[in-house]
C-alpha cells in the first residue's frame, strides 16, 4: 500500500513538473525577440489577421468566437507554409512542435473557459495570437534566409 501511494505521488509530481516546464518553455519561446520582426510583412503578404485579432482583443465588444476562427485560419495557413516551403521541407524544429501543441492546448482551454470567464478566454486567444505571430516571424526568417 505504501508503495502505491509513493508511486502515485511521484507520478503526479512528475506530471506537474512536466506541465510547468512545458508552459515555461512555451512562454520563453514566445517572448524571445528576433533582431528583425518579419511578422508584419508576412501578415500583409498572406492576408493574415492575427495583428487585427490582437488589437480587437483589447476592446470590450470583441466577438471572441469570430476572433478564434480568424486565428485558426491564420494558424492553418502558416503551419502549412512552414511545413511545405524552404530548405527544411517538412521538417519543423522542436520549438515549433511545442508551440503547435501549445496552440491546440490554448484552443481547448478557450473552448472551456469562454463559458465561464471572458477574461480567461481572452488570455487564451492572446496566447494563440502570439503563437501565430511567432510562426509568421519564423516564415519570414526562412524566406529571408532562402533569398540570401
């Protein structure tokens, strides 16, 4: 019985530590700044709406479901472009995979939290828009490297 309790405690604490590591790593990736921001250029070239979503989230009358749909469209387009262009055709680095999972996790959290807390839903959409902005910047960096 004592071994079972110890196993449950170790497993639970390991899962919590892994969750903390995952969230901290994703936030570090999202807060890292590059020497040049390509996100605006990529957004204009591909008619992406994540910048408009970020500014809409600051207003109180924002339609959160419509903003989520807009982010999903941008996310799908950028992940497709990153996965099918450039020298690393189909190869995404580990941080891109982590952010993809984080985006899906935040989308699920948005779906749950929008029913009971508008502020939590806004925070989830804000982080989703940061992931999309990160991918737009990564797409711009890859395009600039291939052009050079």
